[in-house]
C-alpha cells in the first residue's frame, strides 16, 4: 500500500483507551477507522455496526492528537444460483 501509515484506533464506548488501541496500516484516518469497524464487526460475530449501530472511534497517527470518527456500515444482500430445478 503506497503512502500508508500506521494508525492507532480505539473505541471509548467499549471502555478502550489509547493504550488498548488496535493498529492498522492505512492511507488516512478514515480508512483506519473503517478497517477497525470491519475487524470489530467480524470478530464479535454480532455485526452490530453493519446492522445499523454507529460508533465513535478515536484515530491517531503517531503522537498526534486523536481525531474522532463515527463509523457505520450497511449490509449488502448476497444472492447465488445453482443449477437444478426445485430447491
């Protein structure tokens, strides 16, 4: 990934502090926040963010002042077809 940096991302609503942050390679703060949301949703198996719950996360690169980002998602329908007649 060109021009990527390491960002620290944490969610105060989960009781997390900067020292609890997960680290992601990303091109900007927003991409790091989205990577956190994707990882958090898949790790919890509840998919609450994709289910419509927005969360505020803190994102920081290096020693800079953290910035707040609201992460949200949406479920995308997935369809498939198989050869054959009746299901």
